[in-house]
C-alpha cells in the first residue's frame, strides 16, 4: 500500500453558476459529488460544492499551489448555503421583473448575496449601454440591500445559462472550459470554413470556442503546403513532370489541385509536388 497517493485533487465550485476548480484534498475525506465542503479562499474560507470526484495529484502538478479543502460543511452551514441560494434565485426573478417593468432590454444572469452585510451584486447582460440607476433604486427597496450592477459578456451569460450545442453535447463553456480564449475569423479561414455560414456561431452568438481546438493542427498542416497561384511541378510518373500552378489546397489530405497550361486540373499529393525548384518534403537526416 506504499504506492497509494497521499494527496488528491477534487473539483469544487463555489457557486452554481461558476466552473469547478481544483482544490487539494490532503486528508482522506470520503467526499462525493454533491457534498458541501469548506475550502480556502484568498480572503479566508467559503463553502463550495463537490462537482468532480477526487483523483490522484499528478506528479507533474506537485509543484503547483492549490487552495485546500478544510473540512466537510456542517449541517447548519449546508442549510444556510442552500437557503441563500434559494433567496438569490428569487432575487433573479425579482430583478428581471423590475427591469421588464421599466422597459429595459437586459437579461439578469445571476444575483449574489454577500453574507450579513446586506450587499447584493446583480450580474446582467445587455447589448446596448443602459442607464440602470432607477433599477438599482427599485432593487434596493425590494431587496432591502445595497445593490451593485455588474455587466457580463455574451459568452459568460451562455456559460451560466448552459445548454446543448449543435454537436449534441453540453456546451464547452459550461462543462469544461476554465477560461475564454480569443476566437477570430482567422481561425475559421485557416480551417477552410465559409465565413458566411451561421453555423460558425455558438449559442452565445459569437464565434464558437471549438474553432480553437484544431486551429494549431491546421496551421501546421497548412505550413507544409504551397500558396495558391504558386508555380509548381507535378510528377507524372516515369521520371517526367508537368509544370502548372496551384489552384487550391486540401489541408487535411495534404494535397493540392494543380492547373496545367492545357486547362486541365489534377489533385496532386504533396510528396509528388515540387515548387520554387525544391521538394517540400525533406528526407530525414
């Protein structure tokens, strides 16, 4: 039993609308998904919910700093945690109702109540700039608390709302993405996707996060191919070759379509193509 790990990682989220983060579990606590625990935070401790079961701390991560699980939550702490979340969910409905009554085109994403100091943060999404001072006053009277409004982006809103993507799986932003990386049209171009195709947009109305996943592979494969309109020579077998120009490229197939002077075209594998007087594929040294 000497090879049993003495340190574990466990996935815990501090709020229903946030992604689970890894915390270090040193003591051999029997925790299951759904359990509430007390964890270390930057300002002290907080309650969180176990969302991923424990796993052995990998050797290559042992030099990283992780906040720790302090202990399981008591019954009283768990009851207070769930009661507060119910109040927050009611406050979401209240804030949305008051915003609608004032004709404000915003979506209330979440409400966070900060303990006993009677302070409430309302997270919302809106396409246009909004003057929400009157709404803050309405909410302060209704919730009997000091209200702060905080705007979040479309991608963060979709993460909170969750949903199913066109692939038939839970949205990446809700299930496993820890942070949002910039997604650009360049990534779609590199993968030969039509830029006018609405399927490039995710549930958030922005370019899909999954455009990033294979971008580096496409970049590497594309770097091995000549550019369109590059003069080239295609092997015709028997030691002969024909001169033409690259008309289009097939990134995944690692081939190009060559146009010849007689008007004909042919798809030529990369290992049968030369350009600029040299073969692109070099023999291993």
